[in-house]
C-alpha cells in the first residue's frame, strides 16, 4: 500500500514516521493494513499478547474495546485536516465469542459524518476471519490548539 506522504496531522505524521505512534497503539501492536480516506474505511491489525489474557486464557474485553476504538477512530481522523482531531464520545461493544492471544484484524468505517458529530462502526476478526467483537462509536470533531 502506498501512502500519501504529503498529508499532515497526527495520524499521517505517525504513518510517515515523523512522530512515534501513540503508546496505546504500540502496546496493542497496531499495524495499518489498508486505508481509504475518501470512503472513510480502514483495516488494521493488532497483536494481542498473552499479557492481554484473563484467567481463562482469552483476551480481556477491555483490550478488545481498545482495539475497536483504535480501529474506528483512525478511520475518521485520517479524513481530517491537520489541525483537527476526533475524540470518542461513546463506545458500545458487543463481545461475540472469545478471542485468543494472537493477530486480530480490525475493520472500521464512518457510518455518518456531520460537521462535528460522527458515527462509526467496526468489527474485530479472529485469525479464522470470524468476528470476535463489534462496536459502534460516536466521535466529535475538534480543532487542536497549538501548544506553541
């Protein structure tokens, strides 16, 4: 996949290597597979380590929720100008079946985009391609104030 290295903003700067990934993305093993900003879609991968497992050996739901949030959010943020960001206002997750440690794939999309409020949807797939969790979220577009 070829990226537009002329785009700017937190998301694009990270992909171009101009800034390091956020610590949460690094912890989750976030990896871009494919992005289509014009259609508001993204596909990413995560590496769920054994440290993410609960006492019965499956990935704890909070990590799955974080992965879904880090799938849907970038689908929207990739469409924004460099001075805007879109924090999540709410996140609703449905856990469908246990997820074992290993590679999980997230697919996210913008469902509806307003001037400020946007609705997002995503799913997290296990190694067999079957969904382990789905989510919807609401995000609010905000202008990022320069710290200078």
